[in-house]
């Protein structure tokens, strides 16, 4: 049994580390497709990348219901770490989650399971954080939308392979929709609901 | 014990997390007003409590902060907020637009073009562009949900019917990313074109009304108008009396009780920069006049 003393630590400097991590995520969200680095590091339980752990420490608290994929929710290391450091309640019902953590793309459920917001309150939607293999090598994706000067090219190795097809629902749903944050180790790319994939290379 | 009296940038961490989450959703839904749990700040409503909370949530020790009030770095409001963050966050401050990484503004967008490494934070008094047309929040929220903006066009049309032109001179409504009609805060409509396709991220905070909204970089921002009455930015037809700028937004300053007046750039940093670069207007101060006299004497 893991005791609190054995849990991986949080940020060394809570305040400035959270600020720096937030700015990386904010820049990622403001410039979809651009790769931002998360600098401050915290301990992370197994199955959680360092970037994911830093984002969790920065944005989660008792106000943010959290949905975990099967692998994470079965890991008591992860649930204890999240509970101790963030206090975020873990929920089974993904449709009320403020954030969803997906340790690997294969475990991503249908996006309709998450909160999509309402027409009156489109902000009440789930931000889905997906851990992926790489955000600097792999297939290339051309992205368009607010935050992008013309076309942004993202090279990434992403699972599920059809993630961008599935995110196509954001176009019809807008202003409702799902915002996605992709994490690969310390690299972060955000795909807000306004971003469209215009072409895909191999 | 030398415990600091305040957390970094004044706000507590739970408040910052709440504001940060609202900012992320605001960026994801350009022009949509995200409700947030605005806090009491150590300054009165109307003095920029919304902008201050947004700035406090994004500011880091390596940021360089500029604060302007109606374009000026030197007014009480701008100086107070700049000192507030110099004291509570220890950040470097500047008045130079291109050196700043975070610019908090009340009612102006700087004349100098913004770049991609900057964030512009607006102080917003009334974020809802439809509020004076429809007082009920439940109704305006539904109108935004349905993109039902006919009422705003009626308002602009009534301007034309009454005055012959669109008489709205500030807080001129814009449509962001072809979806949400948004209040750009009470900036003069002269500034509206600067919001379109701007390389910098633009964040808006309304403290009393508890709303945060955003325009991501490189986003289409269109001022509402009609085919036969296109949007036109307004500016006094005069050069700046201090720097002779022909393309900056001007303040009209009454200089005596006999109808005397002068027009000067509202953006003090821009005006000072031009004067330092050798541009002089008709009412430039001593160094210019002395130079002029030397010339005429010699």
C-alpha cells in the first residue's frame, strides 16, 4: 500500500511552476498546432507523463470533476496522487467531467460521452487531455482556424489514428464542442474546438 | 518571520486556477463570455478589477508589464495598477509598447503594432454588447446561443435614421470568427481594425460583471455595418500638435476659455517615441522652439 510519504512529489515551487505551466498551455490553446514545452517538473505516478502531471497540478482542484480512462482509474497510484495533490473528485460519468485524462489514445471513448456544453453555456464542456507518442515526428497535419496564421503544420504520432476525423464533429456542434490537449512527455499541443484539419500527409 | 503578506501577484492559487480555466475556455470559444467567480480586489469596480484579475492569473516573474489608461501610461489608474503588480509580483514594468510582454489597457489599443509574444488584457465595464438593448441576462444568453443579432443591426440602423450615419463612436460591436457579437470594451472605433488578425492574444476581463472573453491571435474580427453604410474608423482631422502624427488617435484638449484647443496623440508612448525620433508638431515644447529660434537667429 502506498502511503502519502511515498507518493511522487508535486511542484517544488507551487506558485511559479503553476504559472509557467499555465502560460505554456495558454499559448498552446491560443496557437493551435504549435508545440509548447512545459518547463517545471513534478513527480508523476506511473502511466502519467510529466507534462500531464504538471497540467493536473496547475488546473485541477475540488471544482473540477475528473474522468480517468480505465488504466488510470484502476491505478491506485494515480488516483491517490491526484487526490492528495489536487483534491479533484474522480467521477464515473464522463458527461459531467471538467477534465478527462486519457493515458493512451486507444482508451479514448466516443467523444459524445463527454460534456459538450450547451448552446447557452458552451464553456461547460470537457477538456480532454490525451497522452500521445510524439508531437515532433510522425504524420503531418495541416491545421486552420483562429490562432493560426494561415496554416499550421503539426507533425505528430497520435492515437487514435482517426482522432481528427472524430474531432470533425466540433464543426457542426460549434459553439459547443470538445477541446483537446495532446501531451507527449513535456510537449503540449492544444486542439481547441475551432481548429480544422485541412489535409493530412503520411 | 519574513512571510510575504501576499501571494505572488496578489490572488490566491485557487482563484488563479479558476481564472486560468476560464481563460482557456474563452480562447477556445472566441468572443464568447465565460462566467467566472470574480473576486473583490483592493480597488473599486470600474478601476479595472477584471483586467487586474486576468493579468494576475497570467503574469510570471519574467514578464514585462505595461499598463495604459486611455492610451496614457501616466494617469492615476495606469500608474496604480503598474505599481500594484510591481509590488505584489515584483515584475519589471515599462511604458514602451514593444518591450512589454503583457499590456493591460483601459479603452485603447496601442498605436504600435503588437507582436506574437504579447498579451493584451482589456479592462471591460459592461461585457454584454446587447445589454442596453435587452436587460435580461437569460434573454441575451439565448440570443447569443441562437446567433440572433438582428437587434444590434436595428440599433445601428436607428443611428442612421436619426443622424444619417452610424453614430456609435466607441464600444462599437464586432463579430468574432463569424460567430459571436462582442463588445470590444469602450475603445474608440478607430481601434477596431487593430483587433482583426492581430498577432497578439487579446483577453478581456470584466470584474463587476464577472465575465472573461478572448480573441485568439490571427482571428477574424469584423465591425458590424451595412453595405451602403460601411464601417469607418473616426479620427479628428488634424495632425498631433506634439509629434505631427497624421494616423494616430487624437485627444482633444481644451487650452483656454476662448475656444482654444489642441489635438494630441492619446497614446503617450507612441507620441514620445515620435518626438524622440525628431518629429515635431505645431505646439511642441521648448527644445523644438529653441531649435527653431536658433535657426532663425543663425
